[in-house]
């Protein structure tokens, strides 16, 4: 009885392990040859189509978090699409792809899953989970020079583009604020003026009543709302104090509404002067400087401290954006270059060569059997 193991392949046919050994012994040179050819093809392919990987790291002093980066990854390609409509620069078309930005920007968070075991406080973990310590920019190209150039281009567009997007959002935010204040304040002012007129008439009538009946004008020492249905049964002096208090509160509210109107004048003027600049397609640095210059011009014509506060608010917001552009994302060191993965291409070529060698050997074996038949 033979101890040789057999493998059934169908139709009652079997292949022994000895047959497999003889098969490799007979065709091992061919398989080795095709494997060697596969490795050579893999190396040549790496030389021809292999890409260098360039990376640079930006320290996140600007305080960008995960939602901010996600927003930029969707907003930056749209910004480049707008630029393409105006300039049609073929060298930067790749920046208009949202999928490209998802791969090109890698935020490095402060806390990873491995670090979470050391943070027992859940609130501390949640707070640190979305904070980004640095941002890595990655891209690939056929040559070192091209890879470095593309990473530098991505970095510049990321910083300038994020600055431009922040300025646009700021201007549009003030535009919405102007519309909201215009509609809401008019309603508030009209309502407050009607109510104040009613209270002033009530105070006048109460004073006349007090003069008419001086003996009943004592105060209970309790102040109530003049609109309360039971207020008319209180002493006249108490009613006068309550109505006067409400009138004074309304006057303060009206003064606040008037101040908001004065601030809104400045916001509206800023938006009117800023919107044409937004449509001209300027870069973030130039646009920020131009808008600050507009603020300086508006400041010369401000009327009172309230309007001055409004223009200062805009200037601070613009200055913050400009500061983040210059100091918010600082590059650490030079651009790093990684060579193409020769091992990866060689391994793929080796496995491909072995596979082709086996197919070739099996084909020869089958052909010989057919000829014998």
C-alpha cells in the first residue's frame, strides 16, 4: 500500500504530491525565469511610472479644528473652480477636486485612540479629540522637483484660499446682519414708540388725577406693572412710579435700538464697499489689506462712539484673519521627499512572474498530454 498522498481533481483523476514535485523540478527554471523577468519589469515600471511622495507639515497656531478642516476641504475646490472660470490655469486644475483635498490634507489630532486610555476624564477627551496640532500636506509626482512644486502650490493655495474664504464669510455675515437689523429694528422701534406714547399719556393722566385728588395720592410702597389689570385700583403714586419705571425701560430699549441703527449704518457701508472687491477675484492677502484700508476710510467719517465701536469690530475681525494667514499655519522644516516604492513594484512583478510561469508550465504540460493522446 503506497503512502503517497493524492489530490482528486475530478473525473476520477488524481495528482500525487510526487507529481507536483516532479512538475516543479521539470519547470522550475522557466518559473524562475518568468519571476526574474517579472521583477525586472516591476523595477522598470517603478522607474517609468513610480511617483515621489512629497510632504510638508504646518503647525496649527490658527486653532483650526476638525469641522473647520472638513469645511475647507469642500470649500477650497469650489474656490478653485471659480478661479478656473476666470483664469483657466491648466497647472492648477487638480485643486478643483474635492476628493483630491480629502487626500492632500491630513489633520493630526492631539489625542488618538491609543492616548485615550490615559485621559480618564471624558470631557477632557471630547475637548481634545477635535483639536488639531498640525496639518500634513501630501502629494505625489513623477519627479522630485514636480512633487516639491505641487506641495508648495497646495500649501500656498490652502493658506491663501482659507484666508479668502474666511473674509468672504465675514462679509456675508455682516450682509446678513444688516438685513436682519434693518427688518427687526424697525419693528422693535415702532412697537416701543407706540408703547412709550401710551405710557407717557398714562403718566400725564395719573399726575392730573393726583392733583385733582391729593388726599388719595399716598403710596403703598409697592411698584407693579402699569399694564396689570389690577393696577388701576392701587394708590395713584404707586401707579405713577410703575408707569414711569416702564417708560424709562422703554427709553433705554429705544436708545439701544438707535445705537444698533447707528452701527448698522457702518456695517451697511462696509458691505457696499467690500462686495465689489470680492467679485474681482483677489487673493486673500490683497483682499484683506484692501478691506482694512476701506475701514480706515470709513473711520474718518464716523459719527460718535457707537459707530466707532462698529468699525473697530470689523477691523479686529479682519486683522485676526490676516494674522492667522501670516502666523496661523507655519511650515515646519523643508518639504520631505520619499522615493517610489521599488519593493512594492518588485514584489508585484515577482508574484506576477510566478503566476505567468505557472500558467506557462501548466500549458506546456497539458499540450504534451494532448499530443500523446
